[in-house]
C-alpha cells in the first residue's frame, strides 16, 4: 500500500499552544497595522482617502455572531425586524474571516477565553470589539465565581462597552452608533 | 449505618419498598415533600437494582444526582428516582465517610447517570468507582479543583480596574 | 468596414478585464491596514485549535459523482445553443442532437446501474 | 446474458482504499450550536461515525454563587439559567424557597405565576421554532416570524414587571406587584396574535415539503431508551409517552386547569417539532383559563419576615420547564443563605443522549438533531 502512504509533507503551521492557564489568559499582542498608502501618498491626500474609507467602513460593519449567553438573545432581537440593524448595513456574519466587529455578548469564562482570543486574531484588520452586557464588561452578576473572567478586556482590546444585563436592543443600537462615531474620529490613525 | 432494620415507621413509599425489598438496609425519613431513604455505599447497588427491577416498584427514571459537602460528616450523594408506572418518587441519600468519598457508579443501570456523576465528581471530589469516562465535564481537562466545596473561596471582585489608587477619601 | 469586423473591441475588453482585476488586487494591497498577527494564519475551526489532519482520503464515490456532474454540465453547454436555434435550422440538425443526448443518456443509465448515484 | 458487470461500487464498508475519517470540530462559535457548545464529529465521507460533545464553556458557578447570597438575592442568577423562559425558572426557585420556609402563597399570585410561566414557555418555544427553521434551511425567515411574537410577549412582560427577559417579577411568597388594569384586554390580544403566529409557522414549516422530507423518520427514539437516558419534556412526549410534570405531579394551580398533553408517535425530529408547536397552543388555552379563573385579593403574602431565615429544610421541587423537568433541590441549615441549591436541568440530560442519536446519520442531519434538542447552554453548564 505504498501508494496510499504518500501523504504530502506536513508543513507545520504556527499553532498557539494553550497548555497552561497563564498561556490561556495572556492578553492578545496587537502588532501595529500598517497600510501602504500612508507611505506612498503625501500627507494632504491621505485625509481624503481616510475619510472615504472611514465612511465606507462605518456604514458596512459586519458583526461576527458570537452569542455566549443571555445577551445573545437580545442581540438576535436587535438584528430582527423590530430593531432592525440591517438598515445600518450591519449584517450578522457567522465566520470571523469576513467580519469587522466582534460582539462579545455573554459571560466570558476562563474555559472560553482562548477561543475568544483565537477568533479575535483570525479577524482581518481593521477590527472592533463591542463588549455587550455587564458580563462581558466586568463579569457582571457572576464576577465572584473564580472560573469567570472579570471582563473580556483582560484578553482582547474593547472599543465600545454596552451596559445592561441584558442590554435592551436600543442600547446595543446605541453601542453601534457610538462605534460608528469612533470610527469617524479615529480615521487618521487606523491605517 | 446501624442496620436497625426494625424501625417500624416507614413513611409512604418506604413502606412499599420495605415490603418488596425486605433484605435492603436503609433508614427512612421524610423531607419537606418526599420520602428519603439513607443507605451506605456498600448497599447502594443492591438497593438500586432492587428498585429498578421489581415490577411493583419499577423506578426506571434516575431524575437527579446531587453532590453535597456536609463539611464535618464528609461528602454525600443524593439520588432521586421516579417510577413512571406507579407515579412514585423516592430520594436515596448515600453519606460517605470523610476519609474516602467512594460511591459505586450507576451508569450500567441508568445511561443518564454518566454526565450527572461526572459533574458531581469534578465539583466535589467524589469518586464514582467503575465510571467509564471519569474526565472533567464542566471544567478544563487539566484542572484539579473542586469549586463547590465549602472550603473553596470565591474570587475577589476587582472594583477599580485600571485605576491604580482611588482618589483619596474614596472608599468602596 | 463595420465596427464589428475589426478585432479592436476584443482588445478593449481584454484590457479592461485585466485592469479591473489587477487594480482590485493592487488596491487591496495598497489600502488595507494589514497586521501580521500570529493567530491569523491558524485555520478557522470555530475558535478551537485545528485537530486531525486536513489532508484526508475521501471515498471514491464523491469523485465519480463530480465526474458525472462535469459531464452533464458540459452537455448542457452544448445543448443550449442548439435549443435556441434548431427551429430555424434544417430538420436533420434536430435528429443529430438527439443522437448526442441519447449517447449521454446511455452513459447515465450505466452509471446509475453501477450504483454510483447511491449516496449511502 | 447480463451485459451489466456483477460487482457494484461498494457503498460503505472498507474496500481496500483505507479512507481516513476526518474530524470536524463544530465548535463553541457556530451558528447551529445555539450558544457555546462544542462537539467533535468524526466523519467518514458524509456519515457521522463518532461524536464527542464538550460542554462547560458557560459554566458560571450558579450553585456556588447561590450559597453566597440571601434567598431573595439569588433569584437573579436562577432566571438567567434558562434565559429563554426566565419566569419558569423563577417559579421553580420561589416554590423551592417557599416549600422549605413553609410560606403560603395567595390564590391570585398563583394564577399570575402560572399565566406568566406559560407565556414564558410560549416565548421559549417560539425561539425554538425560529432557531430550528434556521437549522433546517430557512436562514432568516423563521427567525423573523418567531421574533414578531416574541417582541409582543416581551412588551407585555415589560408592562407588567418592568423588564423584558428577566423581570424578577416573582418573590418567595407571591408576586412583586399586581397586574396592570388593562391586563385582560392586553392578554386577549396577545393570545390571538400568538395563535396567528402558530398558523404562520404551521404554514411555513409543517407544510413545507423539504422540511418534512428531512425531518421525518430521522433519529427515532424509543420511550424506554429516552427514560433510561433521563430525557424529559417534548422529546420524551414525542416518543409517545404523555408524561408532563404539570399533570403527573401537579404543583401550584395546575390541577384546576384543563389542557391536553400533545404526544408524537416515533420520537423522530418531526414529532419533536410538532409536539412543541402543539404545546404552544395548549399554553394559550392555559393562559385564557387563568384569566377567567383569577380571583381578586392580595398578590404577596403580607406577613413575610424582613430577612428570610430557614433553620432546617430540604426539598426537591420539580416543575415542567420549557425543555423538560426543571428541578430545584434545595437544602437549608440555618441563616439567611441556602446551604445547597442544585438545579436539575432538562437540557443537561437531553444533551447527554446526543451521541447515541447522531452516530450513523449524515453530517447535515447531525445539526438538525442537535437543534431538535433545543438546548440552552445557560442551564446545561449551570
């Protein structure tokens, strides 16, 4: 059966090891995201390009549906017809590869932390994180239990915190509007 | 467990059980809403097999497996059984001596006991002898802590995250 | 010399296609803020580390079904222009195509009887 | 003279080519797992050969925290277990505390509790219908239908108790405050729109040829096997056993209400879906009867102590949650904090039988089987 054993040489890709607890809960390193046009275009013309890109990014934010707990039900409620998010160009997308925003909706446990870090790293830049609900912000009602991570910003950088347990769909909507304002303000620094 | 099998007072279901399983040693008592029979790990399997196999009892549904940390008296396991045929409910408590929390497993009798026992084992440090797959269920695989024990502390709440020292005179 | 005789239209289409494709690729390279994060190259497995090998031999029936699909896909490519124009063409063109369809139908029944289409 | 060659393309068993089984990780972040549940499927071609479920990604220490809080404070954690039907869990928790402390609940509060619990059950079943439609194939449509009704029920909850999902409207000893004045007409309107919602789903899914073709006869479960696994709720009733805690061991005022228990025939996926759809109708009948039979009077037991102290008590309260038998085992040994509160969660036992149902089916059907269990990770991981 020599024919069948000829598997191609396995190129060992980088795979993070989540062996120990410290490694699992280590915050994500955020390398500097460089865009080539910063070097090519002179300073004046960059403003125009930045504005165009910021406006296009803010009006088509694709969130990665990442429902952890009860906040996920309110997040789905926000996507549905009564508090429609599609009118802002916000289309729920299951995979991190094509999404811009990660909505962490629910309690972040220490068993789930490495998965959240990996998903965050697998999202293409520029990416944003909305920490939805008290649980994602600082552990919420479950803060005292030692298997619960006290806030998702211990492992990934968070852009907008939405208060509430669970936050009403309107407050998640407000969170998205705040994120859009933030994108417009930070347009000079993102590329 | 003094096998004072002569205690007459068998409330409710315990009388039926005693009638059909005369050899089983247990002490019957009554909780707020159902009957509790106490036995020890050695006689558990024999009692449960009797409960399940006797047609008059037919306790074919293992409802619940509750682990308990009674601090001084060691760990304890409580099983709740229900019989669909006769609409009967009974609670079986199995106290274990403080030293060795060993209880025989029921997975060969009830398939549903598998996950319940794994959860009680990892939460209290109980050991279910003969369990097919005694890995952690709710905690990570390599974690050897038992969170639900009374001795296990809660986590300190970090009130001021990121702000090193609060403004003077500001107390939580 | 009507416009359609010359081949310039084809050239323009070719150039426009090339420009479109390469400008899209080049724009992405130019404008996208790329950060070389370590976890970005890890294959996406719902948030978990990839387990098992991604290079797995699969049962041969899937290959055969793919072959069948390809064959009948190409067949429809040939049938389509015929269907559109055979009424204006002479009679024998119709029967010629029936022969073509008949041959492919024979191939399909052979594959069906050989059990290729049984999915289990 | 047969012109066809004898041997056929061998279907499944090993045929010389040692095909390798691929492991597919349907992991915590997956649209079909309704939350953070992970199962590693070993797949040979398209047939699932082995399934290894992993839970615990949402283990938030419900039982540990309950031991560190007063009886009335702990309810906040308990209605976040089955976060699709908050008030069913609140009812079970309050009944456990009342049974141990021996508190009497006024008549009117019992009826309000049953009505609100049944509305929460409708709410949770609509979420199942929405999510199950998405699993089978209609990605957005069934969700939109489901949320039309859910938003109306949430609006009613907000009017009555102030919050949409977790109103913490129940108290040990009754209900926090009385219903609003126009509650009668509001509920009647709600019931008619829910019945309209049932017809819509009936037309959308039950009448759909593809849906019926995919779900009929898939993973049938026999009653004995379900009882052995400890499966309860709509999945057990789908196997044909009309067993419902509200009828078998009636609690609160369920013995005064009449409603049928819908059952299925072979316990396959379509029966589970249909039992839940029929249950929604039965719940609307219960809500109507509650409205008619509701007496006047107090809604909260007047002589409740300032801080609830229970010196000695132990009980196991079992109620019919939306997913099955939602049981609360409670033990008190003095002081105002519970000594031990254990949640017997229906989804935990239903999910344990997943491997037996999934092995042998196709990969796409494994997703539907998981969807038909209607698990909620808040109560599976406690």
